[in-house]
C-alpha cells in the first residue's frame, strides 16, 4: 500500500493575548477612575482650605492669604510626590486615601487651634486692659463662652434639608434636599447635595432657651437654632425671607470627629 508520512510541526507556545489585553484594559480603567477620584479630592481640599482659612473665617489679626498658602503648599507637595505611583495598585491607592484624610483632619485641627489661640489672646487682653472695670471685663469674657450642652454632638451628620420661603406673609416649603452638617464648638459647616463646598457660620454668641430646649446662636449671616438633643438645626436669613430646617438623620464616620 502506498501512503505518505505526515510531518508535524514543532510545538509553538501560544500566549493568551486576549486575556492579557483584557487585564490591561481593566487596570487602565481602574487607574483612570482612581486618578479622577484623586483630582476631585484635591479640589475638595482646595475648597476646604479656602473656606477655613478665609478672611471671613479667621480672626482679623491673621493674614488669611499667608495661612492658606502655608497649608495648601503641604497638599501640593504631597500630590507632587504621588504622581509616579501606580494608582491601580490597591495598597498604594489605599495609602493615598488615608493620607488625604489625614490632611483634611489636619486642616480642621489647625483651624480650631487658630481660633482657640485667638480667643485666649483676646480674653487675656480684656482681662489686663482695664483693672478698673473688672465687672465689664467679666461680662465681655462671658459672652465669648459657650455651654457644653452640645459638646457630645460635635461631628459630621447626614440630614434632610427643608427650605421655606416667605410668601404672602406666610412661610411655605420650597424644596427638600439631602445634605450634611459638621458641628464644632464655635462654628458650624453645612451643605446640600448640589453644593460642592461647605459653607461656614461662626457662632458670635449663645442664648439658651430651656423651655424650648434649644440653643440660639447669632452669626454674621443670621440666627441659628439647635435642639439640645441635636435632632434639628434651623438657619435663618438676615431678612427672614427664607429659613432652612436641617433634620438630622445619622452621624457619619469622619476624621473631623477626632
């Protein structure tokens, strides 16, 4: 019988090209998503620095521009140091997230320390400026002290915001939104879901209404009323044409609580 012997080619190892391409695309997508998150976090810290270290928020004897530049430079230096990092690496990215939270916490601690030092200096000036008017000095110092009723509630909260508008001599509800509040010992930060930045109101003085079980604070932008059990916060405009009811939902885990 006539037959031919078939010659087989040597084995050539095949690389899973399709799988490698798919994995590369997944890593690239993860990298791009995390890069966008980092950029948004940088923007948030920039706006927070503008809010906390602004001319309106800081005592008048502080140079807001100089202080803001000092703290912002720290953020810029850190960002420049992570540009070459592979954001698709989970360990590296988690470290970046943690460090951004530390920077944010440092901003808040620094702001509180500035306010504390300024208040201490101001109180000492009042006490030493006029020994002949101790009663007046004592009264001035007392207006700067706030009660400890809300101390246990310092922190960040999610809430529902109800906006009311004065129409035909009566208030009607205009909108309902989700938002957040951060309560501290002498100021409050708040925003709604449509705001990128927090707005700040510094407490100027405090009045306690025991019958209504609430604290009433005057600020440069209008009055604020806060329940003793921190269930509701009400903001009033200076002209009282609008007011906003922030109904507290739950407390958020935040570095600002530390």
